[in-house]
């Protein structure tokens, strides 16, 4: 135990002795070593150096010797532009060298420590710095071969070292404070080893024409290692105030290729803070303001920096909370970006790529986002998705009024596209764009106006485009210009072709629907080549005319109402250059339409173009028109048409081809007054003719045929009512026929046929036959007094119920006046329960002496039956039978319409009221040539007398007839009857309406 204690004691004493010896040696050598060091440095650099205090120690960093210099000052040499200027002030500097070489005056520096130093680096206006003398080639060479300095620095430590930089030429300043620097290394010929760790701050920076002076402080942190040509960056950090933090790490091999593996990271980069370093006029020039946001970045570089092929680079970028305003446009807020970029394994432009995970921004009321990838920068292959939600009220102030006004509402869009951009807008690229793109638009309360022709309010709906498909759904809007509301518009169409080549486009429309408040339209079909449209369309249109009235220009109509339903189809090919000329052909030859109308009323300022209560169906196809159940009120008269067909309306009438238009159907009129027709014709004649020289009308090449059945409930002709009219009819050019014409009139009925032929000399030949039953003859003559009222017989002269079967013919001249000498009649007539009142030929019989007839001024009879015919303006009566209250009689004769008449009468004696005896009358008859009649006479076994009543040369007279005169009259009547049969053949007259 004692022995161990002694050993320890000896060691302590030895250590103390060693320390004491070293202190003595250091003290004795201090001045010599310091002088040697300063002289050697001054000799090799020609730099004046002053040191206030130098201490030499062999203990501080044993086994190395340490030289401690306090308050060291370095000044410019005498040959400098500013001799004596301070280059550096050092508070303390410790230099540690190997001890053994030092004894031989050889410095092998191993460690250097510098504390509290300040270094000045200045550049004058000529660009000469205060350190340029170190590189002065005119300085006298100093031989240092005998004073070699071996640099194998174990450590170079700097603490609180400030570098002050000032450049008058660049007008730049900066202060660099090295808070801590630890460096070690070896320099031996071409061998270099070392590492450095440092922390520093940069402040008081400025640079002319920049905003660098706004930098308050930049913090720098380094951790580098260099060994065997490999530079390893463990850390290289830069922090700019609170605006950005940059970090670099990795390695670089220092050879010709410079292979590197580096990573750069940028964090908390505040764009608003960093933007202060950019000159303000740049932002002003580009109208950029209020820049903000936090940017993050991570980048890696792998490969040879010195190679002609770029190294691989991968970058991750993230931006959040961004903001930007361009000029006076809305401020972009919440700008966000997350994405990456790489040049790929191939490290070429072709292999480069950009991936946008998300990019979005918003304004006060709008939002937008973008995502996707772009691969290859020479011919970028892109796959992008963009989403927009725009508040157009916000954008309206920035849209030129010349383009659109009143812009408002919201618009949403989703756009997706992929493909390859060739570098320019080629046709093939635009083709691929439409094939590889989709977009959806969503409008919400969208409003805008384009000049005065179109104003849209409250537009809502969705529109979608996919390759090969167009779709529109739920579109609603208001069109104030037209006072219209569009509702529930729908479109679903398949599309083929190239939008850049419209002639190649084809649309297959499976559905198109559009509605207003009360109207609807539905379409389907196809459209090929919009530049020369080849289309097929099927559709249905429902119209409420009350609503349609609102859309028409003011003054077009006074009022409209009713419903119209149209089903239609059309197929045609249109030449846009001649569409105006081809429109009628398309409408009439290529279109089918079925109309259904309900109580349509159109009131125009001109009543000629007004209709009321138009109801029914109208179908058109293949140049054929069909009317079913059609009724309307025109100018107060109710008309109708049913089961009516019209063929060749277009080809014959509108195209004026040598074809026949045919109309066949059932037509009706309720109550018609002939005065209405006259007024209508007068109104039509009053219609103004077009101004300017009238073109010569093209002669009509077509013909027409109109037939069918016509009914009228009532016809008023000059106060005469004809009711329950029903007739078959035929109307052709210059040929009219009415057959089976039934009517009720004058308390009786009639069944007639009429045929009218127009001759070449503009006359009308009218043929007719009639069968009248039980008409009131007084009313009949009263009704037609202009045609039937004669001087001898007027309406007040005849009473009874007339029935007749009659055939006739008359010619009417071009002025529509009857040619009376052309009138021919043949038929039978019967008047029942009648009377002849104040009829002169009858009254004259009363004057015959010996007959004794009374009251012939009011001859009443139960029946008057007569066969008559008319020829050459004379009415012939072959046979007439009359049963009266005064007598029964038979007569024949002739009447020439108010000029002459002659009636030969046979009266039956049993009915004669005379004071003379029958014997005297019979005697007189025999003297006049009459014998007793056979049993076939009117009344078998009855005696009769023969009378005659005449008007000749204006003198009326009645007397007893003689047989010769009677026979002559019979012969005359038969001869005229034969003449009539020769010229007029009723049995040969046909009334064909087919």
C-alpha cells in the first residue's frame, strides 16, 4: 500500500516538474518564436501585422505548441491604393504547431482558433479591392524555400468573426457574422482533405437597383466534408428572415464528370415576404399585386453534373395559402398547388414529366382547380382535369360591353382531356382533342344580353360533351326580348366526325325537347354535314296560342287563343345557297305533318284574315292534304270540312305544272247570308294592289277538280231562307255540277240538279232539273220576284202549294244577265188548295155571255195540274187540269211573258153556274165544232163547254172557243214541243259529280 502511494506521488511530482519545465521553456522561447512567426508571415505576404500581446504556451494544446495573439491588426501594405487601411482586427487568435519542427524554425500549423475578429473587404469605384495586392503580379518575388510552412490543419475554429463588405462600384454592402466555424484539413501538394462546420448570419445587405436592403438577416449553416475527391454536404442551410428556409444535402465527387447525389429542400417560403426583393416596377409593369402564399419544395439531383446528359432531377412542390391580384381583376385567394416534376430515368426532355396533384384557387365568389400529368416537353403527353365554379357577377365588370352586358349568375365547368400536343395547333391535334376531351357545364341563374336582339335571364341547366355524345338537360331560362320562358330543355345526341371539318359531322339525335310556359317541342332524327345539311327529323309540337301572342311583334295580331298540336317528319338535303328557292319544295315534298287544332282564334286588325273557333285535324304528306272534323267561324259564319282530301296542291297549283289538283270531301256551312258573300267579294276587290309595275302573270297550266258533298243548315238569299241544304257537287274549270241538291224552302222541299258550263265566248250554259214538293207559291214568287214577278201574275195573284218536276236550260252572258230567249223548260206542275186572285186571263172568262161564271177574281181550286214547257220566251201549256170551287176545267195555251197569251179552256157543264140552260150551251158548242167527249175525259159522262181567253195587241178578250182555233193551238203547241225536243234533251243531260 505504501509502495503504491509512493508511485503516485512520484508521478505527480514528475508531471509537475514537466509542466514547470514547459513553462520555463515557453517563457524563454516566447519572444523568439513570436518574432519568428510574425517575421515569416510579413516576409511571405508583405502585409503589415501588429499584435498587442503574444503568449506562447506548451500546455494549452499539448503536445503542440500554441501561440496566442491578442488584438491583432492587419493593415494594407505601402504599395496598396490605401496604405495603412485596416484589413482585419482580431481579438484573439490561437495558432497550434507541432513542437519538434518548431525547434528547427519550421512551422507545421495544426490548429487555428480565431475569436472576435472583424474583417474589412472594400472595393473602390474602379473595382479595385483592398485585398487585390495579394494578387499583384508586379510585387518582388520573395524566396521562401528556406522557410517552408507545412499546412496540416487539425482544426481551424472561428468564433464571432465579422466580415464587412463594401463595393462602391457595384454599390453593394453586406455584413457576414461567422458565429462558429470549425474547419480541419490537409494541403499536401495535390492532396486535399478537410471538413467544415459553420454557422453564420448575413445582414446589412444592399445592392444598387434591388430591394436587397429589405433583408433583415440571413442565417447560414454549413456542414461539409471533403475527402478523396468526395464532397459530402451534410448540411447547407439558408434562412432568410422568416420568409424562407433552404436546405441542401448530398454529395458531389470532384472529378471531370462531377457525379452528384443532392437534395434541396425549401420550406416556409413566404411569397409575400420574398416578393419584397423584386423591384416594385416589375410588379407594376405586369399589374401584379398582393402576392402571398407559402411555398415548399423538395428536389433531388442524381447523376453527372459535368456530363452532356443532364442528371436525373425530381422536384416536389407545394404551395398553400397563396394570393395574387392582377391589375384590378378579382383577388385570387387560397391558391394551392401540390405537384412534382422529373426528367425521368432517361434524363431527357422526352422523358421529363410534370404531375399536378392539385392546383386550386378562389376569389370572393369563384373557385377553380386543376390536376393531371404532362409527360415529355418536346411533344407533351397530357392528361388534365379542371374544375371551375365561376360567379359571373364578379367577372361582369371586366367583360367588354361590346361583347356582352348584364352578365350575372354562376357557371360551373368540369373539363377533362388527354393526348399529345405537337407544338402547334394542327388539324390532327384538334381532331384528337375532340376525341379525347370531355366537359360538363352547369349554369345557375345565368344572365346576359347581347346587343338588343338577345337577352337571357335566369339560365339554369347542364351541358355535357363526351367523345361522340352531346347532352343537354334541365335547361330553363327567360328571354325578356321575346317575353318567353324556356323550360326543361333536353338534348341527347350522338356525334361523329371532326368539328374542325363541319362537312364531316353527323348528329344522331335521340331526343331534343323544349318547352315554354304552355308550349312544347320534341324532336328526334339525324343531321349529316351541317354545311350541306342532309337531315331526317321526327317531332311533335304543342302550341298554346295565348302564349304565342306574347312573342309576336306589337300590332301583328290583336288577339290569339286556342291549342295546336303538330306531329311532323321531314327528310331532305339542303343546298344553303339555294335554300330560299328550295324551301317550298322541302315543305311540300319532303315533309309530313299532322295538325290537331282546338278552338283556335286569331283576331287581326283586318277581319279578312281573322278566324274564330278553328277546330279539327289537318294532315299533309306526299303532296296530299287531308282535313278531318274541321270547323271554323269566319267573319261570323260557321264553316266545316270533314273527310276531305286535296291532292297535287303543291305540284299543280304552287309549281304550276300541267297536272290536276283534286279536292274531295264533305263541306258544311251553318247559316250563310248571301249579303255576307257580296260584302266579302267587295272587300276583296278593295284590297290594295302591290306598288310598282305588275309582272305579267304566268298562265295557269294546272287544272282542278273539286267534288264531294256540301251541306248548309241555312242560306238566306235576299230574305229567302233555304234550310237543310244537302248536295253532291263537282267544280272544275268552266264546269260546275250540283246533284241531289236537297233543301227546305217556302214551306216545302226540293230535290234538284244543276250543271253550269262556261263557253268560249264567256257565257254560261246552265242546265237544271228539279223536283219541288208543297212549296208555298206565294212565298216562292215573293222570294224570287225579280225573276218571277210579271205584270200579269204577281205574288198576290197566286196562292197554294206548288209541286213540280222540271228540266231546263238557260244561258247567262258574261255580265251575268240571263239571255231569256235561250231559256228552255219542260215539266209538270201541280198547285193544290190554291187560288188565282185578280188574274186577268181568268177574270176575262167571267165576261163571256151566257156562261154566267161569277167570282173569277178569286178563283179557288183544290188542285191545278199542268204540263208545261218554255221555248223562245214563250210558255206553252199542252195540258192543264183544274178543280175549282166554281168549275172543273182543262186548258191548253201559250203565254209570252207579259206580251200575248192565249188559253183554250174546256169547262165541265155540271160545274157551270149560268142562267142559260145546258141545252143552249151544248147547241152552241156543236155549232162551234165540238161534239160530246168520250169516256176518257176528265169526268166521264159530264157535258163541257170550250172557252178562250186571249191578249192580242194589248187587248184582252174572252169568248166561246171554236174547234178550229183550238186545234190550231194544239198543233202549235205540239210543233213547239217537237222543236223543244229537237233542241233540248233532258234525258241526255247528266249531272255527274265524280
